[in-house]
C-alpha cells in the first residue's frame, strides 16, 4: 500500500496516536505535515521523521479556531501544492462524574473533539475538491461506540465524530473523497497511563497504577493486551489507500467491541 507522491496532514501529531499515524504514513511514502497546538512538539516529531529520511513539515494549529485551521490548510497547499490525506486526530480528555461535570468542561472537550473535526474536515474537503481526490480519517474511540463512566462528555464527542463521519461520507461519495472514522481501543498513552490517567483513576484500593493498567487490559480486551500507536498507523495507511471504503467506523481494539 504505497503512498508515494501523496501528501498527508495529521493533527495532534506531536505525540501518542497522532505521532504513530504520522510515522506510518511517512513509512508508506507520503510527505507528512505534522500539526499540533504546540509548535515545539510538532517540530520534534517532524524532525524525527526527517532524520529517518522522510519528508515532513511542522505546523501549529488550534483546531477549534476556523482561521487557524484555514491557515494550516493554506500552509500545506503552499508547501506541497495539495492535501491528499487528512487525519483529524487532535483531541483531549478529562474525567468527571456527571454530577461534577461543569458546562465549561463539556464545552472544552466538545470544542476540540467534535467541533475541531468538523472545522478540519470542512477545510480539507474544500482543498480536496480542487483535485477530485481525498482520504479523510477522523479519530473517534471505542468510547464513541460504548460509554464509559466519568467520560460522558468525552463519549458524547466521540459518538458525534462517528455520526458526522458517516453523514459527510455520503455527501461526498461521488467526488473521489472517502471519509472514515478510526476508533482506537485501549492504548497506553496519556488517556490511560500516568497519575491522571484512567488506570490510576480506576485503580482498586491498594492497587498500583501499573497493576490497574494490567487488570484493565485483561478485563476489557479478549486478546488481553493493549493496542499501540503503531496499530492505529496500520489502519490509517489502509484507509488512505482504499478507494471504496467510506463512511465506516473501524475499531482497532483487541476485540473490545465484539
């Protein structure tokens, strides 16, 4: 599945799943624009790709701001001449029981995870229509297929991504543009690991964060092991190559959603 000659744009690509997807697209031959709200992190990832011999460009973007998103697309077009593949990965998460969830926190999570996907997709389609070709991959989650306690706002945002993706895919189906959602499972990045992650938050009394992490893998996943950013990259490369797969929400979750 060679992506030679293609130009890919990945938001939230400075770390974690976004970095894994950016790396996989570069390995497949695409030139990759790495976008993140922190330009220093974008630059680090872009520089790492370049050191491996791949073509990359670092960009800064606030996906909740229409002007910032428009500038990101314009910068990619100016540098590479087009946008062939777009992965809308930028996202945030927080944990609050429903009784403690403030409207401001709801708005913040929905702004990045849902509005951000909308603004990026809208701008990307405008660009892709110029060439009659495009592959858009919106990052949802298994929390967009099944709700989790203390994540009602996050699940709402990720369910929204799936519905939005399905609707837009139908709208542009005859224009050479596919739109799909990728739903990561349990990945050992910031959402799950560390002092503020789900493993620590959902640890049993006397249980360490590491023990909680191991328990949740065995509890939730039929395969018993977590997924990786590299796993997400493999599906992204496939979706970037597949001309007749569109409107889908595909989970890479070790069997969680069976």
